[in-house]
């Protein structure tokens, strides 16, 4: 497929540049990675990237649909649903990406990885109206394996794309047993955590790919790694508390509509959003580890380690923290807090670990309805669970009640609480 004509490419570049210049955290595309700002200068060098950028640019009106034209670029003319031209551009992007992935040279091109990432983002925008939470981890993992060892001389832009895609795969590996973590694949630069020691004198190992990849692998063999999982649980909790302490330094007040907001500068809003995202993500990591440990019996070798846990009370606190963060993060919706619906789903799923607290259940549903009005939470959880059920004979999905976890050592079926984390 040929790249767009000069005029068409100019339109694509203009629309992307305009969108990438938006600093309002509700519509700031840098939430997907600061490296996106460098994409316009790469257009014209890869048909796959050109098509993916065109699809993303065409779908941008979906981003501003919930706030109205006055809150975003009026030229984008926000819409409520995906249009035929958007879907056509997306189809063209998929076609160009398939061509690149089937080419032994193009598949190793960093621009192809960038195109893949843009397609992942665009698909999320196109499908959010139906409440889908698309799974890309398996396909991305296969592609990353195919280029292993090819990226030693890549520049910071290219390394950031690689590390971001690795992060996506690792996090989906927390809940998808079909993803097998390759220990040698995750030796990539780490874009997560503090920007530099000068900006934050705190390091967060729990946000690093290598640490998360190790957890992802251990989750599927908890009897073997119970002690290590407990150690990781306490480490993540400690880093999570550091972010909680940082967030307490930012003042929060109630707006006229009773939603808590932070009356801070634009620069500080970016920091606030960064800390909120990291805090929510680490909360979900602890919830995932805790859910696995709850279903794993202590043995003589690790009973002392288990005695250091207080999971029911921890889960109660995690749910409260997720709800408080979600309420504050509403001011940054849709893009700045696009991670919150999945956080709330995870919190809702974990109610079984806290005695199905009715007060928390009601509050979670109320907050979720402000992010996604009219959505049926139980149905969304069932959809996510179905997406990650291991296949039975001849590719058919096993019934949910008997779907194995992809590892016999787990000894129990995947539940709804296994299905939710930040992807």
C-alpha cells in the first residue's frame, strides 16, 4: 500500500501536530508516551506508520466527544460514535501493518512497532463505545520475540516504543495465561518511574519492566514462588505508599459539582496525573498478587511469610484508595484518566475478598457510571473473562467454571478478579 499523497499527508501531519500540542490533561496524547510528539517527522518513511497515523488522526474526534467542541480543537468536530471514514482508515492501517509484519525487513523496522502501537491506541478509541477492552498482548509478544536482538543501536524514540510495548505485554501477562514471559526479552530501557534523580529523589523498582515481568511469571506458579510473591507484594506496597505520601502534598478541594479537583498549575497537574497513574497501577499490582496468594495455601516452608499478610483489610483499603483516586481523576477524563474504568472494574471484582461490602459496591458503581454511563459492570467483567479463557479442544473455549489457568499448579479457574489490571 502506498503512503498517502502529499496533500493527504499534510492534513495528517497538521491534525496530529495540533493534537500533540494540546496540554490540557483531559486530551493530552502524551499519556500514551512522550515519544508520540516525534511521530510527525517520521511520516513518509513507512507505509505502515503512515496508515496508522492516518487512522489515529481520523479517530481523534472520538477523544473529545464527551466534553464538547469548546473543550477541544473545534476543527476535530467531536462525534459520539465511530464513523465510516474512521473505520475505513482503521482497516487500511490494519492492512498496511499486516503487510509490514509479513515482510522480513519491515518487521524489524522501529516504524513498524510504532505503527503497531498507534493501531492499538486507535482500536481502543473505536471500540470503547461497546465497552470492549481489546487484548493485544499475545500478538505484540510474538512480534517482539521475532525482533529480539535487533534493537541494540536504536535511538531513544525507538527504545521508548519497544519498552512501552514490552510493558503492555507484561501487564497483560498478569491476567492472560497464554502470554509466556521471555526472561531475555525485557532487557530494555525503562521509561516508567521518576524522570530523573534530580526531579525525584525516589526510585521505584516496582514500576520497572524487569520487576513486573518477574512478578508476571511467578503469578502462574504461586506454589513454587509463594515466598517470592509475598516479598514482591510487600515491596510493591512500600512503593505504593511512597506515591500515597506524594499525593498528599497536593491540595484537593470540591468543585461546585462535588467532584474533588486540584487547584494547581498546569505543570503540577501533569505531575499529579503521573503520580495518580503510578499509584493506581501499583495498587492493582498488589491486588493481583494478593488475589493469587488468597487462593494459595501456605506450606510449612512459607507459613511465617504468610503470617505477615492481612489481605482482607488490605483489599478494603485498596478499594477505598481506588475510589478516592477515581473521584479525583475525573477532572482529567477522558485521556488523562483513561485507566480508571479498568481500575474500578478490578476494585469491583475484588469485593469478594472483603465480604462483598455493600457500601463499597454502591460507591464503585456510582463512580464507574460517571466514567462510562449506561454500562453494565457485570457484563463487562464477563466479557473480559471470556476473552482470556484458555482454548479447549479444537480451539473451542472451555466453560468458564472449568477453564484452567494455563498452569496446572494454579489449581483453580480464572475468575473475574483475575481479569482486570491496567493494560
